């Protein structure tokens, strides 16, 4: 949820329930041991989101007494502060529909994003915020999100290989949200042929209603059909006469069954019988008919409602829902008040099995109709289990799962006074950290002792929205910027879990090579790595070593590093050397090789990279350029330049490599301009070649430069580049380059952070009926 979405969130979440009481929450169990590498200090798991941009963001508050491990502010700030060493999770928003965001479909981007990446090395980047939610700032279908995520991932990883990239935080977790996630996963594989590379999985832990035209975050993008059951006990019954072989039944007064659809008409089929009762039928939360389902003999009743008008709200459009609600009174002849629902048919259901939206459809929306469900910890835990099971089913068990937004947004008139919100905060802390229920060895993260949830973010640090009611979600006051009682509870709980430690880690190792053109000649190798202190206290002097296939190449003595986010918490080491490569080079960078620093996690002290040997050379021609880039009529000489190189560790056995410059296509009328021969014994690897061309004639020219394939080369598809230009008669020279395989980079103006939406005080309407 962006910092402007609190009011939108409340418009969708707040139901004016009165006179309800809180269901007590059981005491939590004993603490489960945690991994020393993930969160050596357990307080790092306890985090929060930060709005309050009108007050200056997190920098305006004294947050150190909260002892939070991380924060997010729904933006990617290059100058994000780290008070007390707290981590910062930048966010990139996605929107595949707004023309102003295209063609990239995300923001920030361009130079501003590059600055944000370089200013937040090693950060965890959140890609999208409730992008599947039709009412937010981010908007994406599953297929659109897969494409945008791919592009953002490449931009971030190229700029900072140490960065981690996290999945969009869905507005809630449910079968319907998992169906959206399934389509994202499938679309990514279809587009790019590999599994989606996600470093951290993410969701929002709100217990909310998903039905269209009801309070809550609506059906996700890409879905118009869904079923849902709530406000009572619904039982699925196997029956051969039912569509799909089952129907759902309930006799609880007020129990509700929903079918969401798109179209101008809907037909719903219900079962009748001697024990059937009355049902109220609603279209888009408006009562349209009360029906008596009693019949002396079992049967079916079909109802059709047509001429449904589109909503004036474009978010809803032609999407509707039909609600079947159990009504208390019953026919005097009936023996009971059962209501049985079978299926619905509309224009949008034609692609579904049997052309119908059946009672047991997997497109299942969560239905919440009572405020006591909003803080029901069993429902919160169920969401975590659903997400973790999905991760296990998709080979993602070894990845962290974080909950980047949860809390209580309902106010006192909904029964959520301060004491109730306080109990919810503390009971979630107990559940997420101490309770054995958060551990499942079958689906939890193995490196975290089987824990299903790794980190959680309370909403919110300070909420400047007033909501025209008393809401107790804030940790600090938006008025005087001082700690509120809820913040004191947060800090007291987390402080007792804080541990001082030092944790050295090799966060990145990159190995590159300029391969020799010729066999048995030396290649130029280079290794660069980052060593970082991930701990909350300084690291003293320690030694770093670089090895190749177990043999020492280079060592460095590091004087020390500051605590994490302390301004001097990382150092880069580099080494260059030359060697003849005949076998794979396994490079390993190790921190603290002499054991000078005591730390809770040793496995992250080393990292390896492999420079693979190859069976055959692969020569290539790159960087074709022309100087001057824009010749004038007075130009008498043009320098054509390019680079010849070998892309593999295997050099050619030939005695020479030949590069040719052509005016026109070789073998199709092209004229040979120049030949450059690179001879064995010159110890060549990345070799610049050029030709100063004089006396060119007016007219169109296509210059082709190629490195001639050698007898043992694996392929020649990348051996050639070309560019085209036109020389007119007279004094004017027009340069129109067209380069093969060239990539064009356009700069973008940095977005204005002040233009990002902020909270607006609005009266939250009652959307629950």
C-alpha cells in the first residue's frame, strides 16, 4: 500500500459494525531457535512501514527506541536515512496501463533509479505494491507483471549484483491471489523460458474481503469470475445431479454465497426440497428478490437477472456479483431452512469448465463479514501457510518470505479500541516469532529452522490521516512526533530480543576474463569482490584471501568495518593476473581467513565463482563505431573502429586471426577496404582494430567489418557487424547510422519524489452492506 492508499484502504476495509466484542487470543508458546545467519539479532525481524512524508519521513522521528530491523516508505530514495543502522527496503511501482509510465511500465526509472540503486547497495527491492489490486496506485495483470518484473530485475542486477529482488506484496493471501501468482509464474516461463528469479517472496497479511462490490481489495487483475462463502457455515456436498458433482449448503441465518462474474445478465441455479428455506438474492449488494426454495420433492430452481447496467465506477465496469443469503424465516411446510447453491452462468463463464461458475470453483475469494475476523490470528496463520505451501510447490522453499504490510486499520466504532489493537500487535509478535505454529519442517525455510515467515512490517510508524475516527495503528504521533503507547509496546517487546554482533560476509564476487585469441597463450583474468559487515557492531582488523583452485592468489589486510548501514560497512577488493587457462578456474574469496573476528555466521564468509574452460574458440566482432560520429562536408577521412575478441577460454589453433573491412556486403558486390592480421605470438586477447577510410564516394554506404572464422571455431554468428550511412552530393554530409545488434539508451528525467501521492484526509464511506 503506498503512502496515499491508507484512505483508499479504509474506504475498502472499514465496515460500520457496532456493539461487537473481542475474541480472546491464546497465550503464545515458547521460542523456537533461529538461524545464526539470517537474523543473528532477532529484533531485525520486527519492522514497520513509514508514511508521514509531510512530516519529513523517518528522519523527523526518533525511531531508535523502537529497535526496528527495517522500514519501507513506498518509494526508492537515493538518500534514505538509516537511524540506528536500520535497513531500508526501496520500492519500484508498476503500472502497465497508464500511458505516462510506458514503455517501461514502472517508476522510478532512468537516471533517478540508477542513482537509487547505487545509493542502496545490497538492498532488498520490492517490485510493485499490491499490483494485482484494482484500487491502488500499482496496476498489472499477471502477464504484464511478469514482463515488467523481468525488466526491472535485469536493471537492478546489472547495476548492483549484491541487491535482492522481492516479489510484489499482494493485498492479502488467498486462493484467488495464488491463482494470480500462478499466472505470473507461468507467464514468466512462457516469455523467458526459465523460472522467475525471485530472491525474496512477499505478501500483505491483511484479513480482508475480496468480493467485487463489497468492502475489501476486490478480485485481482485478470480475474472476473470467483466464488466465495462467508457469514456462516457452508458445507460442500457430493451429488451426481449437481453441476461439477457438488453443491454448497448452509442453514445459518445470514450465511452468504457469492458468484462474481462479468456481463449484462446472470443465471443462478439453486436446489429446492422439502427441507429448504428462504433465500435473499442480491445483485451488487442490492436486494432484488426473496425466494422460497421449499418444494415437496427435491428439485432445482433457476433464476435469471438481466439488463444489468455497468457501474459508473470504471474500476467495476461490467463486473458484478450475485449473493445468495440464508434468510431466517421458512415456509411453514418446510422441515428446515437449508439453502443449497449449485452454479452461475454469465457471459464471462463461457471459458470455464462446463461453461459455468460452479460452487467448487478453485477461483475462491475470501469472504470476511465480521470485524472479529479481521484480527483472527488463525486466519493470519492460514495466509502464511498458503503462501509457504505455494512456495514449496514451486521449488522456492529456500527463499525468505516476508510480510511487508499488516496491522489494524479499523477504528473504535468497529470495536478496535487501543487495548484491542495492542493485543493484536503483541499476539502477532508472539505468533510470528515465538509460537511453534510458525514452524513447519515440511514447507518452512530450511535455513531458518523451518520457520514459515522471516520478517514482518507493522502498518504504520505514523499516520497523518485522521479518518474522522479514532484509529490506533500508529507507533508515533503525527502531531508532536513523539512515541505513542503502541510504539512503547513495540519497542519494549523488540528491545529484549536485540543482540550485539559482528557478521562479515562476502556479498559479491565477480570474475571476468579477456580470453586469449590463440591457444596456449595467456588470458587476462580479473576478480572483484565486496566484503561487508552485516552486524550491528564494528568489525576490527581482519585478513581477506583470494584463491584459484585452492591455491592462494592474493591477500589483503582490512583495517576494520563500521556496523551495517554505518557508512563504512563494506570494502571492495580486486586482483588482476594472467595465466594460460586449460581447466575451469574456481575462484574463492574468503573473509577473515585467520579467524580474527568472532561472529555468529561463518558460511557467508566465502563466495566462489567459476571461469569455465571451453572446447572450442568463439571469435566475435564488437563495438563497431565511426569517427567523427557526425561528419561534415569538410570531412576527408573516416576512422572505422571495432574490437576483435574471443568469447571462450579456448583459443584458436590457427596461426593468425584476420579482420576485414568492407564497403558493402562481402560476396554480394562489397569492396574490400582493409585487412588486419593478428598473428600468433602477439599475446592478443581483446584487440582494437581500425581503418582510416579516405576517398569515399557520395551515395549510400554499408560498412561491414568481420573477423574471419577460424577452422576450429564453434560458430560465426557473432563474427560480423555493420553500419550504414549516406553521403550526398555537394558539401553536406548526412550521417544515418544503423548498427547491427546495437542497443540504444535513452535518458529519462528523474521523477519528482514530492509529486508522489501522500495521505489525504477523507471521510471513509460505508461500503459494507
